[in-house]
C-alpha cells in the first residue's frame, strides 16, 4: 500500500471514529415530578405531527390534482353517494388506499365495539376502591405533559389512556401505583407507535425515580397480561383524521385552525371520565361537530357527507358534544392545565382560547341535507 493510499485510509478511519463519538454522546433528559413538566417542546411535537397533517390535508378537497406536461389538471371524483367528492383521496395513488378505505374503516368500526377492547363505562364505581375520577383526570393531564416532554405522537397518548382505562376495568389498584400504571402504559404504547420510543429508565426518571426500573417492567407485564396482548385497538385519533378530511370537503384551502381545534377538543375529552362510555368514533364525530360550530356558529356544523362517512346523525352526538363543550368552556376540569397550555401556543393557532356559544337545539335534529 502506497503512502498516499495509507493516508486516505487513515483519514476515513478518523471520520468514522468522530461519527461514532457523536452517536455515543449521552442524552440528557429533564427529571420531573408529576405536574411539574413545562410545555416547551410543542414545536417539536408540531413538527413530528406535521407529516401526518400534510397527508390529511392533501386528501381534503373533492378534486384530485393530476400533474402532467401542461401543468395541473383537476379531475372531479364522483362518489356513488352522489356527494361529488371522494374523501379517501386520489384513486390513482395506491398509497392513499382509496380502493380499500371504506372496508378498512368498516373493520375499525367493528373492532372498536368489541368487548375485549372496551373499558367498563363505570369501572371506578364498580371495580376501584381507592382510585377516584379526579385522580384519573390528574393522571391523564400529567401524561399529556409527558408526551410533550418526550415528543411522542398523539396516537401514543390515546393508546396510553385506552390501556389505563381497560386495565382499571379489571384490576383493583392502590392510588400509590396509579402513576406507575400511567408510565408503564405509555411505555407499551410508545413501543407500539413510536419509531424510537423512550426506554424504561426515561420513564423512571420522569417520575423523579419514584419507581424503580423493576417496578415499571413488572407493571408493564401486568398490563400486557391483563389486556391479553390486545394492544392495537382503534382510538379517537384513528377516526378523527378521516372525519376532519370530510369536514373540509368544501374548503379550497384546508383550515389548519379546524384541524388543531379538533386535536385540542379530542385531547380535552380524554380528561373526562364520562366520555369513556362513548365509542371513539362517536367522540371523534362530536369533536368535529363542536369544532365546526366553534369556528362558525351560524352554519349547521353537521352535513350529509359527515353523516355518511361517520355513520352518525347529529342527534346521536348531542350528549357527547355537550360534555366536550363544558370542557371547552372550563365548566369541567378547569384546574387541569396541560392540554389548554399546549394548544395555547402560536404553533397551534391558540385554539384553546376559542369558545363557543350555546348550541341551538335545532342543530341536533336529524338532517337530510346541509
């Protein structure tokens, strides 16, 4: 080997060593006790969610953009329903799965109603002896902050709450272990949803080492066994994406405010124990109903398209909508700040500052056309 070749080889080895050193740098995370986490990581969460957001927004209008040599050609999609648009996207793009979307959502609707995937609607009264409704709300509020701190997807948060409610439906738990159940459930959900989930030590650290690694792992195993490893149930967010696309059917320019307001109201609903009795798809539909009403209270918030794609009439949503509106107006869970502070940021267009007037009774009447 010549001197020049040896020099090049040594340079390459130096570059590799430098790269490895950078990868091995320790990652520092903030140690936080329940209720002390700040929402300074919202920008990172928005960036991570934006990939899914862009896909959603591309599917909004009733026209498909097809690029050719002479620019963009718009093609009308005629749905069998006669609505004149196809919410599932470009029929020519296999990644949109338009040919299978209806069957997929029908399958998800059947899955969400399965008993094994549903918590008891009154498990705190019937099963729990030491855990209260207020304790559950405080735990959910804290987990929202943990998800922001560790830059987790909202899908991870929804799955976490689902696991907690399902576990508490079949297991009596001491209040001292409620936070342990929370972090262990989020650990499982992170492994299910995230590309690079936080490790066990991270979840111990975020509780200021209140629990040991062994305790978190043991609780993780208990949750998995209790749920019989049925971890992939559809959540509110599963249906919210599609309903949001339908809700913007007439918008030439997709509304980010409507999108973020829907996310905000959906996360607020997680705080309320009474929302457990509703199917996730119904809560998602109620969120869209209230979001549209909040933005424009003079226009009927439900439409024939939303009724068709969701399977719910306006009258079906009344009870759930009124609960979420009470959360929005701070008549419920007013002391819990995490969700409100998260969505008060400019990146989310300050949607937590929006309020809605009293909903006319006529808006809950069944409609044929809007």
